[in-house]
């Protein structure tokens, strides 16, 4: 973890006190956030600040692979400080703080597979992931999506549709033969190999099921080296920021850090 992330890992309990909004803005000053976002916009990885960005050390190319730090409410860092960011309402769903993998970081020539559980509208989820990775030189060979009421499917380009499979069945965490296609973790275990580049986004608005799936990831695909990148909206209780859920922010930090410690590029989805 970077020094910035390490500080927040030590003091995540700040966000559970009555002074949470004030502490967030004090401990995550505008100049730090501005530097974070500006450096990502330049796309110059050599110019990233190690005081802000965390990193993985990869043996295959003996280099650092950078990733955004885990800080504050695990959302966009400009989401809540209205005095510093008058336009902060625009940041709540923004993904401009995320740092995704790049093609020159990939060592193996396997397949590139995207699993999107909770597509919502195609444009706001699968399309964003597809286009963002494409800009980084990674084009997916196969895409699997789940959404009970898929909207915007008519916007899916033909070349993407031809390599995609979308299901309207509800995502489940049960592990049996009948749920193989409805449980994304089981499908990842079946389809992904260590030489593949597999990405999983999880946001189905059912915390119990999501956390069961994350536990299954750690038991299976993560421990087997089958998952490379993970996006998850872990909905926890943060009343001081008007956010409802279950569990604490400290517990959420621990979940993401555990995934990262296993080598998975785990991101907090907005």
C-alpha cells in the first residue's frame, strides 16, 4: 500500500464517528485528490506519485503495476467534500479514480474474459468496462453478463454482441450443478485458466449474496490464480454520508485488502 492508503487502513474507524465528514475532508485534501485525478488523466504511468498510488510487484517483468489506493469511503475521492468540490454530486458515480490493467502488463497469451454480474444498463457497466480496457490495449474475447432487467441491449455493437452471453436469471451463490451458469464464481472456475486474463465485476444490490460470492472467490479462483481484476460495490453502513448497507467500512477495507494481498487487482466500484 502507498503511504496514503496505509494511513487510511490504520484509521478507517474515522468514518464511523460523528466527525466523519470533517475528518474525510481534512485527511484527504483537495491538492492530493487533484494530483491523483490529474496524474490518471495524463496516462503517464512513470509520472504517478508513489505517495498516492499503491502497486503490485510483478516478477514476470520485474516492474510495479500501479493501482488506485483504498481511501475514505472507497468511492470517488471527491464525492463528499462539498466545500472543496462544489460539483461533487457528479463524482458519486464517476469512475475517473480507477486505474485498470494495461496490455503491456499481461504476461500470458491466453483469452481475455469479462464477467459482469449486475449489468444494469449496458452503457453504464459492460460498455464502460469494454471501452476502458480497449483504450488500454485489452480487447475481450468473451463477455458474460447477468441482469434480470437488462436495459439498453439495443446499444450493444454487433461485434461485441457476437462474443457475449447475457442472462436474465438472478445471480446466486449456491454451488450445485443447476446453478453453474447463475453463479459467476462457478463459471469463472470452469472457464478461466491461469494464462487467461479474467475480470469480474459484481454489483447486484444483494449484500449477503455478494459477500458469499466473494468468499467463494477467495476459496477458489483467487487461490488458484484464475482471477486477475475485480470490481465490487460493497454496500456498508455509513449514515454520516447517507449510505446504507450492512457491516462496517473497516470490514470492507479488510475484504479488499485481502483480495489484493492474494494478487487480485480489487477495485471499489462506485
